[in-house]
């Protein structure tokens, strides 16, 4: 069992990610931390096999914490600038997954990591072919960026429309703003909600059935 520590300042998002991890065979959540200081303590206490690390933490950036962990780490963050991504990889991150992502995307990265880990057993001597195969395995599913039938660009447009709005939007309102079918907007919004990238709640009107409305988290990191 690969014991995983989740580090994210948002309690709700951390819980969502914990659920994602528990759904992947061979993985278990060893603990959750919400600050860099708590992450340090948890790593010393729990000695996890893998850390899922956010870049934005309240006491210090996750990227400054990363080199200290000395534990396999995958960064999960809304930071999309090249400097942050290069810094994460330079500091030792094995992979970098941009929020919002889906259960499937994280599961694919974790499954690849599990296979990579099996190829790097401490007692074995490796050839160059073994090393090459291990690194290919680690990133073999990185090209799967969105759920089947969905576009990364469209997902970003839907997310951006919520970011620009001054209030929560329904699927019909997102569809109207972007000029797409309501069913299409609903499909992308559902995927974003499953990933923890947007919040979903019920909107109650004066009459008729309530409808779902969507907004970015109050601190969308």
C-alpha cells in the first residue's frame, strides 16, 4: 500500500483529493496537512511514501517546502506559470498536475507512479534500459489531459467564465455566455465540480424546481 500525504490549504479540496486517492487501488491516505509547518511535522511523524503538494500554502510556498520533504512528491496546483512548474520539477517533483483536474486524471498519474515505484526496488541493480523504462512509465499517461470527449481549451473557457462572473452561474447561463449547448456546458461543469475546481450548490427560485449553480471556490487554488 502506498501511503499518501495530502497537503492543501483548502480543507474542502483536501477532502476531495483524499477521496480521489482512496479510490485508486494500492493507495491509502496516511494524513492531511494544511500548512507547510504541518506538512513538515506530518512527514516526520507518518513517513509517507508519496506527498501530493499544493503550491499555495498560507505560511510559505509549497515550492520552498518541496526540497525539504525528501519524499516522492507530485504537485497539484492552480499555478500555471512556467516559472512555478520549472521550479517544482527542479526541486524534485515527479509530476505536476494543474487544477482543476478530474478523478481519472489523478488516478492515471498515481497508477503510473505505482508502476514506476515497482521498477525502482532498492535491492535491484538497474541497467540504462531499466531506468529509461521507469521514466517512461512515470509519464506514460500524462497526455490524457481531460475526460474522454472533452477539450482542455473548452474546460478552461468554462472555468474562466465562472472566474469573470460576479455571481454563481447555472449551466444555461454559462452556455449562453460561451455560445455552446447547455448539455455541453453541464458536462464540463460536472467534471470541474468532481475535481474540486468549482463549487456546486442549489439555486432556489420563487417557483419551479431548484437548479444547480456553479462558482469558483472563494480561494480558487
